[in-house]
C-alpha cells in the first residue's frame, strides 16, 4: 500500500467507525417515524402519496443519500472486508435508540447479541490492523 493510500485509509476509518453507525441509527429512527405516520394507511396510491408528502420520508431519503456518499468514500479507501463488519455497530446503537428514545424494553438476548457484535467487530478490526 502506498503512503497516499495508507493516509486515505486512515482518514476513512472514522467514517466507518462513527459516521456509518450513526447514519444507520438515524435511518432506523426515520424509518420508525415513517411507519407511525403511515400506520393504518392501506397500501396503494394513497399510501404512496402520504409517504411522499411526509417530512419523515423526505428526511429519510436525504439521510440515505448522505449515507450512500459516505459509504462510497469509505469503499474507495478501505477494502469491503475491513469496512463492512464495522457497520454492524449500527445494530448495537439501534438497541440503545429503542431503549432510550422509544421506550422499548431491552432483553438479555439483545444485550448478549450486542456484546457479541462488538466483540466480533473488535476481533475483525484487530485482524485488519496487523501488517
């Protein structure tokens, strides 16, 4: 790996560790808000019109565009095998979001699963950090 490529890869790591999981968290929050707005609407043109008119859907689409742009930067500087496992941190953040902002209960299985995800990401990151 050239010095310039190594510098770009180092710069892309914060995007994977911070931006991608946070964007996943925001995307899931917007999806949940959208689901509440569309609750009870029969699927069809009326549902589509309500979805398009919803500011939650519009924010969600904007968030997806930003997420795609960040992901393209990450993938242009890191290998997929290094970057993709780190996106799993979003799952752990979503459990926290559900508990703190949405009042959802957290089960022991979710805590164990979240710990397993964190351990797996850490182990994969350790393997990638070695020369």
